[in-house]
RNA sequence: GCGAGGGUGGCGGAAUUGGCAGACGCACUAGACUUAGGAUCUAGCGGUUUUACCGUGGGGGUUCAAGUCCCCCCUCUCGCACCA
C-alpha cells in the first residue's frame, strides 16, 4: 500500500481489472436483481445529472451483489433524436457517425466513473439490430388494431420541424427546444394507448408504496378519468343530435344552452340558413388564428357566438340556443357541453356575458339560492329543485338516478371519459426508426412484410435544414415496390417518436444479443420486471407512462407475462448550483471530467451521494467536494498508519463477552455503524446518512494509535474488524478506494462479492444508558444508569441529583413520568 | 384555481416510534507544526442581556413532553390548468 492516496493510479488499475475479468457479468448465482438507471442520450459528454443518477444506481447494484444477489446492471444509449440531425446540419457530420462517436466518448467517461455495468449487454437504439424489432412490434400492433392512421390536428414545432405528442408540449412550448408550438392538420400514425387507459390507471394502485406518490398522482391526473353520462340533445329542425359528456347529469334540468368547441364538426352546419353564417365563420377563424401566444389572455375572458340553431333539453323540452364557446375543447369528451350556468362557473360567466337564462336546480342546505342574485355558480352539494320527478333528491344520489332514467328512455347512458389521448408517434425527421409502411396506388396502405424487416434508414441523405422530412426527399428510399402487388409504390417517410425506443429497451437488455426475435422469452422471464428503476423526475409522465403501456402491449402480443415494467421507482432530484439547475446559459455547469481529473471518480461519487438524499435536489458545492476528498485522504492515512499492527492479527471474531470493557465502546460503534448503514441503504436509500455513520466510526478510530495496537493484540483485532467494516460499508460508494485498501489487507479476491458485514445484536446493547431528567419538560440533568434499572431506582436517582433538587426546591412533584432507559420528567 | 412536495444554524443536511433539536460535512474562529500554508493535527462553533432564557416559516391547540400529531395562515418548488 502506498503512503499517499493516488486516485488516478488506483482507479485506472481497478477499472482495467473489472473490465478484463468481467466482474459485473451476471450468472454468479443468487436471487436475481435487476437494477436499472435511465439510459442517456449520447450527447458526447456526461453531466452532473448522469454522475448523480448513475452513482446512486451503482451503490444499489454493488450493494445488492454484496448481499449475494445475481445483479443485472446494464447500460446503453437512447441514440435516436434531433441533436444528431442538428449536428449534421451545422457541421456536416453524418448523424450516425456523430452518434457513434459520442457513444464511444461517453462510454469511456462512464467507465472512468467506475460504474459496475455489464458492458456485454450494451445496446444503441439507432442500430438496426435494435429498431428492427420495434418495426416488428409496429406491424403486430397494427394487426391488433393498436396502431392506426388518422388526419388530426397536431402540435407542430416549427423549430424542430416535427409534430409533438400532447405529453411533449409543455405550456404550449416544445419540451425539447422550448419554442412555441402551433397546431396543424396532418396524417399521423397513432398508438392506441387509450385502449389501456383503464388498466394503466388501475395499475397505479399496485404501485403505491413502491413508486413515489407524486409520480403516481401525476400519472393518474394525466390519464384523467371522469365518470358521468353521455346525453343526446336533438337539434331543432335538423335531423341529427348533439351528444355531450357531463359529470353533472344531476344538473340536467338546469341546462339552458349548449356550448360547442369552435372547431366542432357541426359548427358550420348549425349556422347554415340561420343568417348567422358570417358571424360563426368569423369566430371560427378568430379562434383558429388565436394561437398559443395570446392564449393565456384569452383564457380569462369567456367568448362565444350564437350559431342560430337550437336544441332541446331532453328532460324539460326547453329550447336551448347553441353557441360556440372559446373554452370548450374539441379534444375532450364530445367537444360539446350542456351549459348549466347556475352550477358551473364557466357556464355562469358565459351566461352573464350573453344574457342567457339561469335556473337553480340544486339548493344547498341552510340557504336559498335565487338565480337573479347569484354572483357565482354554486358547485357544491344539495337537494334537487326545479327538476320534476327528482325534486327533493340529494344531488349525489341523483347522479345515478338520472343516468338510469336517461338510459331507460334511450337518450343517454353512464359514460367514462379520459383526458389521455392516443399517442401520436409520427415524426417528420430523419434520425429515427422508419415506420414500416408502403403506400401503393392500387393496394393503399400496405404493411411491410415481416421478412422484409428491417426497413433500414438510408445512409446517404441530404441534411441541410431546408425543412420537411429529409427521408421524403430521398428518392432511393421513397421509391419501392408494393409488397402486395409488385407495382411501384412509395415508402412511409415518417419515423417513430424516440420515446418508442425507450419504451422497451429495459426488456432488450435481458437478451441484448439475441437475434432470433425481439425478446428471448427465457431471459426475459428470468430478469424482468426491473426490480429497481432510477432516474429523473422529468420523466414522471412521458417515458414511464409509455413504458407501462408498451409492457401491456407486449404482454398482449404474447412476448411477456407481466404488466408493470418497474417494480420500484426512485426519482432523484436535480443537480443545482447557485440556486439554479445547471445549464450552459446560466454558466453554472460543473464538468464531471474536470472533477475526475482533479479528485478522481471516488470523490465525485462520494460527494454526489453525501450532499443530500437522492430524491431531493442536490446543491453543488465545490468546497463540499473538497471535504469528501479530504475524508478519503484522512481515512487512507489512518489505514496506512495502522496497517503494520493490524496485518499481524485476524479481525476480531468473538462475541461481546470477550471484549475488554475499555474497548466495548469501539466494538459497539463498529456494530452500530453496520446496523445503521444497512438500514440506511437497504430500507431508506439514504446514502448521505450512511456515509455520516461511517464517518462517525472513522472519528472513533482516531482515538487509537498504532503503538497501542501493536502492544495489544485484542485491540489490534478489534481495530482490524472496525477498519474492514469501514472498507466494506464504503465499497459500493467509493469502490476503487476500498478495493485498494482491501487488497492491502492481503485479500486476493476483489471485494465486489464479499458479503455485507452482519452486526452482532449483543454488541448494540449498552450496559449503561443515559437518562435525561426533565423538570416541566426542560432538561436539567443527565444521568448514566445501568440499563433496565427499575423505575423506582431511576426515580430515586433523579431526585437525589442536586441540580434536580435546585429546581424542585420547596415544590411537591405533581406527576413523574419515567420512560425506561430514556427519560424522567418531573412535573411540579 | 386544483394536486403534490418542501420551509430546521452562515451553508448542505440529521433527528427511523411524540422523548436531549442541530448528527455528519462545509464555512468560520483560535491554537499547534512550519521558511511558507489554500496541507495536516487539536479545540471551539444556533442566538441572547449566559447561575438563565429564547430557538425548527407564522399563529393557535392536544400532551408530562411537539421539528414530529391537529386546526388556521404565510411562503417556495414542481405538476396540471377552462377536462364539462
């Protein structure tokens, strides 16, 4: 062992050994444990978020190995996506070359961090050996009706020249580039995720306690299930009906008008021949032009236009004017809303603005609402009035009764609506997995036969940023023959959303090199689902929801037999510096490579784990890093100093009975530390407190020197036990450092598979305990007493204390509470 | 507006079941060693008017005892946001 801690030398040494010996390959026996961190986009450089995410994951992986598990811990690349194309446009590099170059750089950086991956399972989603199976899934989903194409209004990002799924639009802006999105009519491919809405929602229940509550809540809200009724309203003098969805069918008798989305398909028809055509047309046009920019303003003001047509309230027969209204969404429910101004705030505001009638149909307990005097809608509970046969019924009960009544009469029924929309997967970009479809003038839309997969992304395309899909301009790709009739045909030029790749990569890791199909059933059955998944909270909806959907699809396609991909989920917080998320524009970025250069990987790992618990944001602090580095140096020097005495003895292996009294404290601290660290890592995943506990033990060791140890073999044995404990407990956190110290003690085998130390329960028990004496809840005295001393004796000792007497002088205790081994509280 | 999660020294954070608030680390202060110190070691380190009192965003409550439980309020972060 060297006298100086030299991280660069030892880190290189151990990393090379781990790679050469394939230390982290699976198959060493033990119960399976699949630990996965979200794979990175190969930007070319790892950032602090990666360091943190992968350090957390690596601790768990290494710890599980030391618990005797057979750990699958793979790494790969989410390699399709826009930046590769942008780089091509900006620098003339081909996206494939750019991506593979970045992967090579990032792999080296990850290896320099000492993460314990099984590199033999590495995959990149841009390789046809990966995306070919995705194309197969697409075809099989098409067959099952889970893929379809439709013309729809889509979110279009002009900057990225592509469409975005609903989930990918944040506050009207592109989730990737931050530019405002607009809506556009395009033919798009969709995955029918709504077919699984109910199951995805129900599945949330099973995740409780294993996933963070807020992720579950976000998913539930996103799916957005509403229970209510569909009701049909016949239109006066027209031969069609308008269907609405409502959750408040109990207020049906108070519906006085109807509101439709401005882009409702019947809008123009309703205006035709009423003299309102021009006004309606103007309104539709205004709404269409009113893009997201001034949407916030528009949100405040209710606005609409009368179509000139009427419908009839199906239960009262009332003639209800039909309006178009700016607040009705075409994408939700039926795009039509029955307006009950007395009991819905939006309808109320609209009614006041356009002077429409208001009828109270629910009276709250204790006061009487009068329509003309309302200043806002009453949305609470109450008893029905003005509701014919339902008068006097509590509105909660009326929900069911009215739904049943409508159903009897054939004008409505109970219904469930979801906020979740189908997942649009078409992207007009080059660097993605081609959608395996051919368009033939004679046969129409024809799926590429499975035997012709993969549809390979052509290499020679022109990427000049001129807009539109580069694939569409690549004649050699587009022109093909129809697989059905052999006539000349054209290929689909859209590629798939890159979230499709990340929806199933975690399964492919189980059999990354399998080439007879997407998934090797035996391997997937063995390893999946992922036992513990770790990644950023920013994927709480998108990636995790898509993955949960995809897992169910693959289950129904017969590939797997589980439904939830990730048993446990840990979402780690962001890395912050100077109060803001690290970003180039803020200039507060810390480069992990510079950090490794200066302190080594172990220091970087240790600080990112020590500074805060994983789920909280981590405030980066250069001086804190320095502190971690100093700790490692201090520990190194201490071990180096003690080694000559410790290597002469075996670690202490006896029981507490053989430990001399003067060393009982040391022994106890060692085993208390084991107990604490084990529960911190195994149960709470709080590595910061685990590290603190080890630091305390190290501080305790400072009280002993090599001279005393050389003279007293029992002390030496106890110190060796303590030092080995420190090494083993820190091994998952600072692995290179610990390997080096471990080998200094003469162990030939690396410590990746050395069992986590067990604590001796006897060692945790102290013979004497500190009992706090309070007077009226304030601490006045601390007594050291034998453990489990009888209550009466403890009480006597407390009262015997002169400090206690001072505070109780002249007063009679009214009450004395004694908590064994802990506290006495005297109330005077 | 709705939902979720936070608010504890100068800073990051501990306090696992209601039982000594501030573990561990950073910063800071003093001392030692030293030609030197941004190295290392030792000691101190919530506040104040220091035999004591105050103190976990603010106010109230329950309790012998509250950072922890209950009610009200303030504030910050995140998500959703006219979802009928």
